C-alpha cells in the first residue's frame, strides 16, 4: 500500500508537470554544434584523467561537456540536498557504438548510495543533448544542458551553494539500466555556478616557489603552526597575478598534512619606525630566511619581526586549488622578505618531512589596479562559543564603519573574490554587505558549505563597499555529535569564522574583526566575578594575550583549599581545551555557582533544551560586539569600538523556489510532525488543482 509521503510526492510531481506544461509556450530550437569552444570551467574528475568535465553558464542553463577516454558511458549526478529525502539526480550519456548516435537519459537514484542498481529513469527528460556527440576509437565527447531549476522533484536545483557531484563511467554502452556497470566512480564538492579563475597562457609570466625545506613534524604533534621567512628575488615593483599550492603528501595514504597556509609580505613603515629599527628588522629577517623556520609565535622572533609580517598576498585552505586574479588587478610584489605560515594537522600521529608552500605567478607589466587581501570575521578567542548537541548555531563577525570609514578610499573598494574559513563543525556561511540599514548584497550565501572544500570563489559581479558600510559574516555550525562546548581557536576541534577577501584598490587594512566583549560574554552565562582575579585582568588576557603566569598564581595560590573535584575538573578541561583561561577561572559570584570552574558551569547548562539554546543564540548574536581594525605596520591607529549588532533589512531570499515540491522539502526540513505536514500539503495541492482547472 502506498505510504502517505509517497502519495504526497506523486501529487507534487503531477502538479509540477501541469505547471510546466501550462506555462510552456516556447518553440523548439536546435542549437548549432559547438567546436573549439573556450569552456569557462574545467575539472579532471578522476585521478588518471580518464573523465574530464567542462561547463559554462548560458542564461539560466548549464552547458556540460564531457570528455571520456573510453567508448562507454558517463554518469554525472547530484545527491538531494535535503538529507531527509534519500536519492540523487543523475544523467547518463553515451554514443551508440553501432549507429554513432548520441543518447542521454535523465534518471534518479532511489538510495543515497551512488550505485548502478538503484538508478531508474525519470518521467520527464530535462537533460537535453546540445549537439550530436562524437566518438572515435578511443574517446567519447558529449555536450548536454539543463536549466538551473526544472520544477521536477527528481532534479536537484543548480545553485551557488557548494554542491556535491557524483561521477562514474563504464566501458560499454547502456543497453538496459539493470545491466549497467561502473568501471570507476567517485564524488567531489564543486562550485557549479561560480566563474573560473583562469591561469593565463602568457609566456611572460614569472614563477617564484616559496616552500618549506624539510620541516620535520613528529608523531607526538597533532597540530602545529610553522612559520618561515623567505627572501624574495630582487626586482622592481611587479604584480602577483596568481598562486597555486605546492603540497607534500604521505607516500602511503597520499593524504596531505597542510590544513591551510598564508604567505605574508614583511614590511616596516618608515613613517612610524626609526631607521635603526627598520635596519635591525631587515637584518633579523635576512638571518631567519636562512633557517628552516620556527613554530609561529615563538619568542625567538621579536615582536617587531612578527608585527612586520601581517599583510597577506596568497592564501590556501584545505580542498582549494590555484587562484588567478582578474586581468585588471594584481597584488603588488615589492618587498624583500615574505613569511610563509602553514597549519599542519597530523591526526594519525606520523613522522614526516614537509616541503609544502606556494608557486607564486607574477608579471613585470603592471596591471591597472593594485589589489590587496584582508581577513574579516570573528576574532579568534575564547569568547567565540558554540554549545554542544546543536543542529545549528551561529557565530557572527562584523567589519564596521570604524574600519571602513577610516581606511577605505572615498570611492570605496571593489571585492573580486572571497573564501570562507571554518573548521570541522562549519555548515553554512553568509557574508552580507550592509549600507544605510539595508542589506545591499549577499556576497556569499552557501547553505551547504564544506570545510573539506575551501576553494576561493571568484565573484560573478564585483561588490563595491563604501566608507561607512558594514560587512557581516555569519557562520553556522553543527555540533550534534559533540558533548562538550566548542571555543574559538587554532586546532581542528576548536573553531574559526573568517572570510579572506581579495579587493582593489589596495588599502592599509589587513584585518577587520569583532568579538563578544569579555564582560558581556560572562554576563550571558550569569557570571559576574571570579576568585583571585578581576574582570579587567581576564579581559587583558583574552584580548591582548598578556602573560598568564601571575593569573595562575592568583588562582591557584590557595590550591590546598580547592576540592579534589575542582582540581580534577581543571586537569581534565585543560587537557581538552589546551590551557584555555576558561578552564582556570573559578566562579565567586553568583554564590550558587561558586567554587566551580567557568567551563564546568557552562557544560552543565541545559543545551539539550532547544528552546533554551535558541534564546541564548538570539541574545548572544544580537548583543554587543567589540570591533578591531588591523592595519599594515600599524600605519593607522584606530581604537577599538563596542557597538550593538546593526539593525538592517535583509534581502529577500532568492533561493526560495515557487515549485510546489521545493516548498514541501523546505517545510519537511523544518517540521517536527511529518504526518500533519503531509495532510497540509495534500490540501494545498487540491487548492492548486482547483485554481488550474
């Protein structure tokens, strides 16, 4: 007997087809064959280069071109984005070996596993051949298209989100679906609708390899940040036009150890430092350039050494690839010294030697505009907080007028590309541009973000940000599998929420961050004071990283008075949270919380209660924020500022579809009672049918 939700889906399929047919007054047009097209995007889907995919956008369609080193068939698929609905959308295409005729089938899978046996044909054919296809003795080439949205419940809408793509190929033509066999298959994340970042073919492009030299990571190190100084080739001002990662891999597993890396230029401003200090810094950097590097933050480098190397010129995060700038912009390549910072992760605790880094591409023919890179978002600190057991919880980073008014030129800046960086719990990311109380642009809006695919996104349209505007970054996290709170930090079990923005014209701004003010942070948890330390002391440690030795003495001077329970709690929490100050603060006020650590207190809160958690998120996200502006060489002194979360009118969500089954899926994902929902949808469907007929 047919289940209720199956009946609902059948009704919706019927309505979708009726709606499409009722509005379809177009005539059939056969596009000419495509030869020697410069395809916008190109990806090698398998490691051996047997299956290659090319595509470009035309109006509201995606035109695909597959090149298969075989005379068999190809399968390209996309899993349904709503995890409550199992299955996938897939297209099968081949050229008949006997007739030479191209064939294409619009299909879907009835299981979440990408397997031949679960593939069945759709009732409606929405993948359409673009030309007749081609096959010779060794290769098959096919071109086909599909609209972004088809209103077919079996088709996955093409969006600007991170999409997961299935791929497969077989060595024989498809004669019967139940006899089809994959020779190889795989999956990968992809930005389907973003423009490409194309490597120029100009032979006048120079290369500079900036890579570590036998950095030894031992099996007792799970995570470490490593920094090395490099002396650049001597040259007049030139432009960096792109960069690509150089990644060492484990010889057995082929896995990389680099989680992310950044190349910084090192520069002292003559306006703000005396000649002797500049000369001493240059001598230090030259000396350190001859070493293999040190752990980032080490006291072997002076504060001046670290402070001079803060301007990013190249970035890479896990899952990314090469990135090349648009033809009208280039990053100035002028300084003598650069610093490479790499975050290594070693979850399997192996010994290895690493030689990772960047291949920097530069030209001596200057482009029209100098470009810069700045990092925006949530300042990495203990006040970045995500409770456990949550399907979704937001952190927000604000870049406000205190930065944009003081640093941006009168005509503003133009953003050309963005990447967003979180760790494992990141799920959704959104970067909004706010002006005069209105959201002007949703620069990034990805509801299916993957921390394993942190590719730099080239924007289809540049975004102009004027002095006084806001940029608001929102990261949503899933911690359903965790039983402990997550804090901001640099290791993978901690979290980040950062956007790396490439823009022009270049300014002195290299970082624009915010954090929850320290006092307000503790007030959110109804905590007002701690034993042996003032709130100002705590604030200075969290914000400025001041020495915690004196704090430890104050907290633990009366160690004998601490209960065994508190000592045990401190030891356990310090091991997991890597000596976070929150594990060492012992509450004195209010009295009902006294003699427990702050971390113990927040772990005991009712995070299983969704009503409590949602109210907490609203209070925290719409509260106060402390804003920081970081400029190169401290060239512009901008004081910190505390503001309330800006009120603004959000843009209408353009992703929402009017297709009945899309509405149903959205309701299904947010409804706790599917039976009530199904009866509601049946009633809704009957009303639509009455309107149509």
